[in-house]
C-alpha cells in the first residue's frame, strides 16, 4: 500500500508563513492519487517554494468530507488561500494549466 504523506512529506514541513494553502482530496492510496499528489507537489515546490501548505484528505477514511466539501470527483485539488477558492479535478500533469489556475489570478 502506498503512503502518500510519507512519500511526499507534505504535512511535515514547517513554514513561518504560507501564502498559499491547498487541500488535495483523494480516494485511497492508489497510483492515480500518488500521481496527482506528486504532480501538485512538483508544481508548488517549483513556483511557491516554501510558501505553501498542502493538506491531504482520504475520502475513504472520512466520508463526511464528500458532502461537507461538495466533492463530485477525485483527485480534487482546492486552493483555500488566498481567496477565491479554486477547484480542479485530475492528475495535474498539465503543469501550465495548474500554474495558471492556482497561482496566476
């Protein structure tokens, strides 16, 4: 079984200030979940440096998130901060599209 948090070491980094906050919703430790998380991490590491936080949520372990966050498909990446909230579904392999949607607004 793949452990996304351990492989990506996303939630273990300490930052003084996070200009960007992202949430990644996925369904289990699957290859598509790992691809989506690692693609997002590569993009944000490149363009946000140490100025972001990305929180991972497995909807299989917390089904209440589906209704609370209005999730219709996964993997779902949500930019929570800065506002406005922006959502994107997919594996985030199109770096330019993710950059344009989440970082240039």
